[in-house]
C-alpha cells in the first residue's frame, strides 16, 4: 500500500480516443502532481495542484487536461494524443503548509500509456 | 533556472561493497531541500534520503548517506554494504517553492543513474 493509487496501471489508446488517468491519495495531503517519465529523460513536471487550485502548468499541450475535484483526487484527461505521448505518467502528493516544511513527495506506481 | 545533473547514466558495484552516485544542481536560492529517490523495476519511486540546505551535517539513513557540499552545489549518495535489492534507478531531486500566491513546492529531478549490484 503506497498511499497514492493510480488507475489504470496500463492503458493503450488510439490517437482519436478519449481516456482518463485517475489518481487518489490516502495520506491527507493537500498538493498533488502529474509527472511524465519518458526513456532517457528527466521526470517532467506537468501540473501541480494545491488544494483544488492549479498552481503550475508546465507548458503542457492542451490535449492533456487535468482535473482536481478535491484534495484527494486528481485526473488527467487525454484526447487526440500523439505516439510521442507514450510514457509512464506518475502521480504524486505532498503536504504543504505550516508544519509541513520537511515533508517530501510521495509517488504512485504510475500509469503506463501507449498511444497507437 | 534550476537544474539537476546526474553525470553517471549507469554504475555497477559488487555486493557488500560501497558505491557513490553523483549529483550536482544549479540554484540561486539559499533555502531548499535535496532528495535521493530510488525507482526499482516496479517503477514505484521510493524516498531514500533527504537533506535540508541550511543544515551542514550530512544526512544518513542506515546504509545510505550523503555528501552535501553547498558551495559546490554537489549532493552525492553513498551506499555502503550494497545489497542485491539496491539495484534500481536512483534520482536526485531538488525542491523549491513555486513563485505563486499558494506557494506549493516544485520538485526537479535529474536523469537518473542506473545502479547494478553484482553478486
């Protein structure tokens, strides 16, 4: 049990499909993240949410659409993706605010996305 | 811009021996945190160790320790008595506060070092 759960673990989708990745954290955190991990590249930060407010959009193409309905859930809606979007998508969470200075970021196990 | 550089794509170590993984970073800030994460084949990112920039004392966690050189912006990880279970990708990460009203943290990762442990 990692505390951060991602579903589905594997997803294959066509370029015209619409799908969503889901992330849920059970740690009482108030900030959530989406990272993209491709081969031989650093983890790329995509989005950051603090409570339900998006605080960072790292120049991500509009075909990726995040949604954070509450501090425990985070979605990544996918539509008209390209083959180069195939990667491991990692969700993470942390506690931000007073008394949480030393807290670190906790990751889910990731969702493997293949765009065909 | 803040960057994190891991210059060793791959390292090997004999079981029970010691290995050091390198990491350098670039920042103009004085208050930040540094981390080492381990990613085994399962892809689960696991925190290994963290260091607060304002603390001069190097962090240690059992067989894992760091050599933090703030002036040189260097943050290396030493693994002692290496075990087969230590085989994984290791990522160095830097944390800074986002410059927004909410001020959430941003974590920047290096490209990783693949550690192989030889029996």
